[in-house]
C-alpha cells in the first residue's frame, strides 16, 4: 500500500476536501495495491483508535475510545453523506479499520479531461524554488571511470531531474577527486616516463597507466615513494612546474570525462572538487582548535562525537595532513554560504555510511546543519553469479566497456527485428538509446540500497520490467498516433471513455504527479520506475483489447486517441526523469 501526504492530482485533492469537511485535516490517502480494496483508501480510523483518545465523528466531535472498524464505519457514512453527488460510486469500511473509496465513471472521465487540458501535467511547485545540491559521480582525476561509478552517476542524475520537476532549483555537483598524495606519484611518473602526445590523445588511459607503473616500479625502487611524496609537497607549496602539470592533468581528464557524460546524457553545473578547499583546511583546523570544538590527540586533531555516540572524527593526521572528512567540512561550509540550500544530497555507496554519520554529526556540532544533509546510499554492482562485477582476471570493469557491451547487445536485438527501411545510422542511434536506457533502468528500478545484478538478457528484453519494454510501448503508442492522422486532444468527449480498461488506464495516468513526488520524498527512483512499468502494462492491454484505428464512432475514436496521446507523453516524461530516452519507432 502506498502513502501520499500531499495530493498532486485533482481527484486526491477532492478527497482531501471531503475529509476536511468531516473534520479530518491531515488524513493520509493511499492507493491500494489491489483494486478490490478500492481506488483509494485511508487508515485514519486506525490512527484515531490507537491515539490516546478517539474522535466520535457521529456525535459532534466528542472524544471517546472506539474500535477502529466501528470508527471506520462512522467515517464512511459521514463521507458518503457530505461528498459531492456523483463523485464516489461507493464508500465502505473494511477490517481492521480502513475506509475504501470507489470513484464513479463520471469522476474519472472529468479527471481525464482536466489532465488533457494541463500544459505541464505532473509538474509541481512543491520545491518553491528552494535549492537542492545533488552531489554525484565523483570520479578521480587521472583514472578511468569503472563500473562502480555507474550507480552514483545515474541515480544522482535521476534524482536531480526529479527535484527539478518538483520545483526545486537544483545544483548538479560533480565533486572531483582532484587532490591528494596520488598526484605527487602521478607527477613523478610523468617526469620519468610520460609522453605528452599520448596523454592528449588518451588522457585517462595514459595517466592511469603511469600511476599503475609507478606502483609496480616501487617494488624494486625504494626511493620512488619518497620521490612521489616530495613532488606532492612541492605541489602543495605552489611549485610552478608541478602546479602546471596538475592543472593540465585535470583539464585533459575532464575532457574525456565529459565525453563519457555526454554518452550517458548526464550533465553537471559544477566540477568543484577537493582541490578547491586546499588552502582553507589548515585555517579551518586552527579555528576549530581555538573554539575548542576540536582537540589535540597526540599530534593529531580530532572532534569528539560523544553525544552522537560515535568515535572521534579525525580531521588532521599527526603529520599535519588533512583528510577527506576535513575537506567535506569545508565543502559544507562553502555550500551553505554560497547557495543556502534546503537539502544537500550525497549520492555515495553504502560502504561510506560511517564517514557520513561522522560528517553529519560534526556538521551539527559546528552548526553547519541548516540544510537537510542526506547520504543517498546505494549497493554494489554484481554479476549474475552474485559476486562483485569484475573481469576474469579479477580486475575492475571499466564503465566505457560496460556501455559498449550494452550498446552492442542492443544492436543485436535491433538488427534481429530490423525494418528494412531503417538505415545503418538509425540502427546505431536506436542501439545507443536502447542499450544505455537498459543499463539505467536495470539500476533505477531496484531498491537503491540493495546490490544490483547485471543480467544482460533480462536487461535488454523487450518483454517484462525493462527499459526496452517501456521504450517499445512508447513507440507502439506513437505508431497508432501517426497512423491516425490529425486530431485534437482538446476537442473530444471524455464520456466516450467508459470501458473498464480505459477507466483503469485513466486512474493510473492520474497517479503520475504523486509518483514523482513520492520518488523525491523517499529519494527512490524505483518508485517512479515501478509506476512506469505498470503504466506500460496497461497501455499494452489497451492496445491488445481495443482496436483504436478501427473504431466506428468518430467521437469515441478521438477520445481513445486523446487517451493514447496523454499516456505516451506521460511515459516519455517519466522515462526522461530517469534519464532514459525514447524513440518514435523501434
């Protein structure tokens, strides 16, 4: 059963108005999983019965204690009495204390006419232009993106899309790993073995090779590690040559990263990374020591977290080096000062949970918690055997290879069903949209905190809960509309949509605004993905049971075409929020 706090569609708003008329201001409205429990339901009677005092709705608001089912029956009778005539087909109480609502055909038909007349159906202003910062992707400069970057990148992008749709001002932040001792090693490696032209041609690949070689050579060269440390110290001191090399590594790496993001259809507003806060860290630690929020522990510096029942947060090592946590504290301070956000979302894996527990506890102590700070955690990517996804040699799989395989497999599916009129260029475009869509949906449909499994066959299936199925459904609906010729969705008789399959479809379409809102409220892309799959199932049921183009009644034909138009637009909007493209034909 699904909870809804704020109604975003016309029917739910009307139900809320009816409930207010019987004295219930904040009753929660649900959409039951099974239709035999009504089109909508509320558990308000159970909540009243479990409260210290129940409210007797039949006797002017006298406080008494009653069983939930008895309260539900009172409430059902009262609602049926005050509801607008013809709005509910029936209102019934059900054990152990639910009140179930069934809408009339007329109510559903009117709801659809309102939806058809809305310019931006589903959009909301619940965010009120407040700012949300979504931090996601977070690759390391000088290293290839691997399959582990997939989840943060596409989950973060989808959540950013959803919050934008809900009326928030979204800052899409790629917090780059662009500072640390690894850059001393990279600079040392480049000075020893680097080739400028090779790096400019293949930045991430060549820089990563240099980094790997440095570690391999360390086994036989005891002085190499010290050389890397010295190069980083020079970088920290502002050595011109090292600074220039670091800036060049960052610039060339970003060029290649942006190509990857373009392929995935992902964008960012800023690439401010760890290096941005480099000069703030020592003064920050000193300030915290002076204010006694931080204390010395030997030569190290810590912030005690006794009240949060957590171990102390280490913010400076005994050798004076800062930590990731220190940079994150500076990061929060900067974000709050510059953007004054309502929320900051960190889309980072489950394995970093302890880090964020400490960070948020520190933020509270330092009074840097004016924004709602959330760790949007997620699980691992696993192979079909259940093990962590890796090559046969046990190496990490590169993200570019995963994307390439998805597109290749999608191409095979497309070619096997290919229309001879589709060109090779069109085939490639279809394969790209389908393959990348399959990758994204396979992740976004799952519970975010769970591990996801790469099963290529089910991922690319055109049946079942997959992106290709949803994309195929959209193309199918658009095919009907192309064949239908010209018509206007603003000029139809909604009363002609009177079959059960059509009314069920209308109810599902009407849920779209609430499903988007719930996805944002719970930071759950799976909520929206599940809704879109159910919508696609109903679209195909309509397609299979209702020969729209053969409909003899002109009025009913136009009404059905209007229904298909709105359904196609809703599918496209929903998939777009998940970062998944659609095709007019497949």
